[in-house]
């Protein structure tokens, strides 16, 4: 009977040891799996693009009590029909942003376009806010470019 007790106790201790070692590893994987929890300019730029000379993308990210504020430079080779172009450029990126960063709720987008009178200068074009609630209610496969401002909370538009 003693052999069985010792054998059982030894098996139990080995099992407890393995659980103690493996539990932290599992939790680390859970916590680091989505980059959603790492909200930085670089991680957002991976989704929205990094603004460059002639490329649309994010230029600034601020964290506020009300949510996140993204400054987005929209580069247009021909400045016509800004609203539709903003939607076709940003709608798929906004969708991907909310898929990637599962912890975000409110994101305010401040969209700036090139100043046609002064090269290298950017001017505000519009500002809109997206929320997790709006994101979840949308049928993204049918979101057309011209509908972006219909579904978001628009603060201003030029």
C-alpha cells in the first residue's frame, strides 16, 4: 500500500509542477497574441499606413480620456470628390483597425489634405468619430465609399 501512496504522491507532484510551469506560459501567449493591446503610432501605422511625401497615412496618435485621436494625412493626386475618396481610402483601414485592435472603442479621425496654395502644408478637411458600437453594427462588405460620413459621427467637413 505504501508503494501506491508514494507513486500516487510522486505523480501528483509532477503534475502540479508541470501545471505551475505551463500556466504562466499560457497566460503570456493570451496577453501578447493580438497587437491590439499595444496601441502606439507604429502599430496603428501598420494598419493605417505611415504618411509620407505622396502616400496617405497616419501622422499622429493621441490618447485622451474620451478615446484615441488619429491625425491622418490624405494625399490625393487630383483633389476632386474628397468625400468619396476619403471613404474609399479610409473605410477598409478603419474596418481593419477595429479588427486588429480589439480593445479600442472611440477613435476620432482628423483628416488633413494638402494645401493647394502652399506646398508641404496640410490643412484640416474633416473630423469624424468611429466607435466600437458603430463598427459592430455595420455590414462592412456593403459599406460603400460615399457612406462613410453617413455612419460616423462627423464633427466638421470642409
